């Protein structure tokens, strides 16, 4: 106690008071004993907070095509996942009416062929004039042309009304369409997609129309924006609905895929930051332990005793800002490059002697 008393006569009043209190509580040896700590330097950097979630992509534009009732799928030109262009042929079909018409055309064709053969036989025996024979030939040629045109138009077709991707296909070649609701072909425009996002009500104040949103999946990234959001909170979930539009997404992103979304909330440019773990709280107030040196400090003028650390800590109050990736912005009587305790904080008090080491 005598040495502590002599040493304390050279300290400022505030520090002498701390030493006195610590000596009463811990004993003189505990006050002067060096505690091992790890330190970090305060640095200035941009820091921001964001809301992160996952949601499903959906196409902004999707067209559902249905196969006509009582028709048969003759051929499918596309398969699930194919990229198609506007106007591209997707499938051909035939109906019962078309089949009957085709059968009727065949009967008429055979009848006309028989009639033409009779005409040619009569012409050989010169029972018909040349004009009559020519007329029959022209009638036969006209019928054959009409028949061919009928064949070309005998199948109904499905064509894509938009460019996109075949996102659903529930029909197969040879299927008879008895109920159109069960046989569909969907084309989705994947160039522009959207996300239905539900966010906590506490970030509602950070939402605004056209606010930028960042999306990522499997190393690929895209940007979107808030097109609209509900002005009320869902009482059941406590969340707010927001529609995110992605005007241009990677070609590998398809409707129904799960992507990560990030909405920026707050940002501080050039903020003074400290490791979040280095901030301690005492009676609701935030502090950091700033490492001071006896040699560099005017607060302590007494020389260090043999084996005694030259470093001590000053419990410094700070105002805490936002946090990101384990770093928190702070304000107070601290400066860039100040060293603060980041490891071994437990047991420290204002004025504790410390020994900087690696943890």
C-alpha cells in the first residue's frame, strides 16, 4: 500500500480516485497487475445496413395457351424450357370437323377422277368436242389446287404471341383434348421479372418507390427497384408487402427460382468504426477501452516500476451508430488509429494496466 500511495501522488485527481477505489476493492497488487488484451485500431470507412431475405422470381408477363376442345395434338414443335420468339410455331392440331372435311374431300376427289376418266374415254372416240375436253381438264386442275390448299389448312396451329420461354407444357403428341383446362402451354417473358417480398414493419420507413434493390444467385447479380408497397401492416404477420421489379435478369434466372434480395437501409460515409465486440455497456451507456501509454500520456508522470506495463486503459464513453459485418460506427472522444481493446475485455476497469498480446 505504501508504494501505491507514493505512485498515486503523481497522478491526476480523477485517476487517483480510480486507483483508490480499485485498491479498496481489488487490492493494490490487482490494480497494478497487467492484464493481457488484444487491440484493434479505429478506422474510417463507409458502413451501411441492409435488409436481406429470399424470395421467388415470377415473370412480369406470362401467356397461357389452351388446346382447342375435341382436337388432337398432331405435333409439338417445342419442349419445356425452350426459348421461343413471337409468332413461332408451337404445335399443330387436328379436330373431328377437320377430319370429316378431309374425308369428304377425298370422296369428292375420287368422284371427279372417275368423271375425268370417262371424259377422256369419250374424247378418244370423239364423242366430245375439244372445247369440252379442255373445260374438263381445267375443272380437274382447279379441283386439285383447292384440294391441296385444303390439305395445307387442314391442321390448326398454336403460335407464340410473345417471345420468352416455355414455362409449362402439359400436353403430348397424340393427346386428345377432351378438357382444355387440363392441357396448357405457358410462355413466360423472362427478360423482366418481379419478386413479391414481405419485409418487417420496422423497416417500412426505409421503403420508397423506385428504391434500388440488389439480387444475387449462384454468383450472378442483378438490380431491381421497388415498384409498389402496401401502406399498411399485415396484422397476422406484422410484415409489409413490397413488389420488386427486376428489369433485366441473367438468362439463367427463371420464374420460380429462389434468389437473395438485399434492400439498403442506412449508410454512413467515412464513419469512424470499431469492432462491435469491443463496445461494452454500463448502465445503458456505451464505452470503449482506449489503450493509453504512460510515456505518451501527460496524465501519468510516474516512471514505470520494474516489470510493470507501460500501458493502461481509459474507459471512454461513445455514441453508437449502425453496424455491418462485425463493425460499428462510433462517435466520442476518440480518433482514427486509436487503439482500443477488442479481446480480453472481461475484468477491465478504468485505469487497468494492460499487456498487449495476440489472441
